[in-house]
């Protein structure tokens, strides 16, 4: 902790010493350098705001070297290196020098997996996506609204994600909150090879007889895939559930062991498509022999700028649902929506 604080202070001093060079510079092959601000590097692409060009995207393979200071950057590489530092230009093409306040190291630009500017402002650290959609079946006179929201907040070693989703069914003048969820997840990276996580979760699923489920948990995880075209993590720990079924019967302090798999892949050439899936297996401890699965698979196609079209497949399984009134223990569905990223 002391080293991280001292590193940040040294980077801050380094920044003030370089006020004359407060603009980021990106040196390209066979083009004039670009001057402006590096917003982020993610999945093989640099998101850059040029002084005269506005917001543009640059493939990392087109970059010779770069220079960027700011308040420092949180850098993760394809080799699972984790550095907080600033960028200095390298004499060799395709390389960059990273200074962390103690020493310099040379990195290949194409291996920069995720680079984020450490903003001083709270709101500038926020990123996210909001989406909404609607479907209607005339034969049954049923309409379904769906919406989802993602907020991401990152610091030097801490990631915080807030995810929410809802499906509302409209039929014969009535509105039912058929399915909804709100999840808060926090990951703290101790090293490039492992992290700790904490979670709080709210769920509602009328198909499985769940009026409300509250969930809290802690655990650890490892990134098993780090690539500019894909990432993957595997986590596990212990969670506690409090359930209320649709008849008002309560079950408190149900302990479970979660095994969580997250995988995401990205296609950066047009059409720009991303694929992600999150699948969680819950193994019951208090209720021996109970197994549950919560999952979500998304495909997003970027249409223009910050607008994308999303397809979301959700799946839930419970071999011992809280209320077995529908003779089913499996729920799934497919929803479409239009989203805006920010």
C-alpha cells in the first residue's frame, strides 16, 4: 500500500515537471504525429481525442511509439504485467517506455491489453452502457419491455461494476415485473495473476417462483486469458442468500459456493462485434444437493459511434426452486435492445 501511494506521488511530481508537454502524442507509421488525449487502450484499439480530429480509434499495429503523462495510467499487458506509470517514447518502432516512478521498462505496444488514464475526477472515471428494447406479439396481445444498465468505475487496482436489468410484461392492461436483477461487483488486483472480489446481488424471477433473493459474497479469482482479442477470468468463494418465494415463504442464510466463469471476445474490424458470456454455478452447502446456474450471453454490434445493437440470451436453472408450482426448474429467454455507451 505504501509503495502504491509513493508511486502515485512520484508520478504526480513527474507530471508537474512536464507541464510543457501536457498533450499526449501518438507517433504513427507513414503519418504525421497526432496530438491530443489518449482516452483508453482496450482490445487492440486506442481511443484518442485529437485536438483537431475529435474522437478517433487507432489500431495499435499502426502506432510506432507514444508519449503520455497525465496523472498516470493503469496498464495491463498480454503477458499479465500490471503497471501504474506514464509513457515515454522509445527509439525502436512498436515499443514504448513505461516509467512507474522507480524504474523504466520497455513494452511492446501491440501487447498493451488494457490502459486507463487515472483521472482525478470521480465522474471521468465512470464508463458504461444503457440499453432498452420492446417486443410485441399480436396473437397473444402481450408486450415485453426490457432494459439494462452497466456502470464501471476503475482506480489504480480496484474495479467496481454495477449491473442492472429488467423485463416487464404487459398483457390485458396489467404490468408484471417478470424478471429483474441488480448486481454490484468489486475486484481488487493484488497482482497480475490473482484478485479478490466482493459482491452484492438482488434477483427477481417469477418463472422460478422467486419474489426476491438477496445475495452477498467474497472470494478470489484468476485471469486465465489475457489477449487483445479476448479476456477470461475464473473466480470462486462463498456467498450467503436470503430468499422469499412468491407465496411469501422465507429462507435465510443459505450458504453456497459459486464458480464463476467470465469470457469475452472482440472483433475490431468492421463490423465491430463483441461477444461475452458469464456463467455461474452455485453449489448448496446448507441445502445439500441443491445446484443452481445463472448465466447471460451477449452479442453487441457497434452500428455508429456510441450506438450498438444488442442480443442478450439469459439462462437460469435451479434443481430445487423456492416454489415448484410451474413444473419447471429452468428459465431462459432472448431479448433485443438498442444501447448507448458512454
